[in-house]
C-alpha cells in the first residue's frame, strides 16, 4: 500500500501482475493493467472535462501528488497547453486561492518563528538528494503582489517545468517558501489562510533570516542550484549580490528575464539588419527586473565592441516619477547607472506632473526599441506607438508586464498602429495577429524559455557558480533558435513545443561558457552533449526488478 502513496514510485493501474503480487497490491487496483500510454490518454480525457483553468490546475496538481511520472507524461505530451496551467498565468489564481485549494504537503515551509531550526527543517525534506531548489518569500508574486505563504505555489510551478522541460529528475527538486509574514490584509483576515499570521519582517531582521537560510542550504546542499523567485525589488538585488559568489545561485526575475528579453531582442535586430549597438532603447519601468534587463542588454552591447559609456548612452529609462536623469536625487545606485546627463534633456517637454514622461521621450528621440515593465495597462498608447513608428521602419516593441490586464499594449493594437511593421514580443500570451492577410506570430517572453535549460546546464556540466557570461550564452543560444531568422513573420522565440530540444541547445552553450569561465570541469563538447542528453530525464516508470525463482 505504501507504494500507492509515494508519488514518485506509484504506477497506479500500470503495476504489473508480478508487482501487484510482490507488493501486496492485489485487490487495491482495478484488474486491468494499463500501459503508461493508455494512462496518459485516460488522464488527458479527465483533464479536458474540467470546466475552468483553475480546476484544470487543481487536477494537474492532484495528479502530481499522486503519480509524478504520469503527471510529467502529460506535461511533455501537451507542453504548450500545460505550461499556462501549471505556471503563468493560471498559477497566479491558484496562489491567490492557495489556502483554499491546499490538499497535500509538497515542498518546505520555513516560517520566521522557526528561524533557529532551519537546518532541521531542511533535513525534514522527503528526498535526500537535491539538484535544484526554488525559493520565494511570496512578496512579489507575478502581477498579484504579496501572497505570503501561498507563494510556495510559484516554487512548485517553476520546478514542474525544470522537470518537464529541463529534465531535472522530480525527486531531486525542492520548492521552498520563506514565510516572513504578509502585509496582504485580505490574506491576514482570511480564516482559511495557512501561513504565519503576522505582518512582514523587514530590515536587518529580514536579511539575517535569509542569511540563516543560505548558510543552512550551503551546509545541507553544497552542490545544489538555488534559484531566487519573486522577491521584491528592495530585497532581490541585494540578496543576489551578496550570495552569487558564495554558492550556485541565480535570480530568475533579474537574470533569466534579462536573458530571455536579450534573446528576443537579438532575434528582432537580426530581422532589421542592424546591430544591437545601433539601437536606442526606451524602457518604461525601472524596478529590479527592468534594470536587470538593461544590464543584460548593456553587457551584450559591450561584448559587440561598444565602450561602457557608449552602451549606457543607448538607454532612456522612465519610471513612475519620470525620466531617469542625473538631476534626480531619488535614484538607487543601480538606476543611476542609466541616468542620462540632465543637460541632454534640457528643454524637453515635461508632461508627467512636471517631469519628463514616456510620451516626451518618444517625441524627442528616434527610439528603435520600446520595452515595458510598468504593469500599467495601456501605457503604450496609440499616439506614442504611432510617433515611434513614424521614425522607424521596423519598431521593436515589447510590452512585458503580466497579466494581460496590465500589459502596456495588446499585440493586435501594436500591429495595427504600425501597419504591420512592429516586431512584437509580450509578457502575456497573445494569439497570432492577422494583418492584410498575413498571420504574424507573437513571441511570449516567458522565462520558461531559459530557466529549465539553466538547471539542465548546471547539473550536466557540474558548474559551481552561475556567471553573467553564462546568462549571455543562454540568450544567444535562444536567439539562434529564433524562427524569425528564416521567416520575418514568424515568432521571435522558438515555439514551446520545441522547448525540450531548445533546452538542450541552451544547456550545451551554457556548459561550454561555464568551462570558459573556470566554474565547471573541462570536458569536450561531445562529452558535454552526452551528459546533457543523459541528464534530461524523460517520464517513464521504473522497473522494480522482481527476482523470479527458477526451477
């Protein structure tokens, strides 16, 4: 009976006659023995009968907690359909409802009151060996903000794709939430809320708690990859900067988002026939994600031959308080890197409450790329887009905010306002747009294009750290798989149905770069390729190897 309750070993109706007899399962299962193929058909039929995306998510999570192999078989077989259900956007709804739909334990809750017991909490994990950890503190979940302990849902969803796409073995993944409380009154006032009922711990106490966690991880999992997920801006970058040289770690929202956007931008500039260094980039949004993207683009420009000063001069960034320039005294050190000299904008219009706004920048500049992280729906208005398109033959426009209601523009509007000339990638999923009889595919800058591949890369290569150059290598490998290289009307990013193949390409490129950076053992490219193929797990039932007595 124990086998039926262990999701990593349970085969359900696929247990053979011999296994049923050996393990005392006879009578506990229907008599018909199914293959995994047959189970997958039946499970997919049950999935299709669900009435809403949330119900489909709940069904998939229940299957994951019952039979992991069958769950991942569905993910692999129907990857394009499943990603929006186990990950964005449906996971956001599931996280909001986390306490109401909670069924079975998965992952670890590390609440602040138990901060002195973190090593023991880590030792309570269900599986000894861990390759990849995703940790969140639940403060800045997707586009829905502070969700407290419910943030564990994003760690679970993320790791489902580390396995489904990257092929990290499911029993070697560990989702974690650092429960430091929540400032979400709706959660605190909800009788069903399962997290620590306390306002968020802040300041030095917060960073001390994170440090206790990191030191315990270093001791317990010295070779595991630790991915930081959905930490708020005041915490995300300081945490990354403090620990990136201490262990194998990276921040998804800062580094992976930057790599995915860089991959899409490189695909777009290839279509225009111009180099990255020739672009003038306007960005709306200057939080940790936006600045991370700017850092990635700037690094790529420098690698193409621009000086540091030349690369910085290509960026024109606007936040909620207006354009970033040297005359502002409210900028963080990371933002100040991109502050244009105030003299460069002397005499510019100031339509944003006395400050220079996005419309002013687009009006004065010949912007070739426009990227949004503002979470302000409709911020890329028709006048702004038409003004940009008036000056540029192929404007590159990326409204990257999630969910769709907070997207700076819809893909359909951008194509229409630019008469079909815009090269568009979005944060939210958009259907292909038909313009003058031509169907234009819209790339979604979803981090799923890279983070599973990074997990595959570091496990297969034996990398000890994640360097900036490794992220750049991932972006360039992603761009090399762009369908737009062959068809300008095609998506700037590869289709998700190819994600496992593309993940292998990215992992090999990242592994080579890790060797070049001196953070992974030297092996030949052929050997690295072999290790990547061997590491990428495919859902299949294990054989229990029952011995037979021979007469």
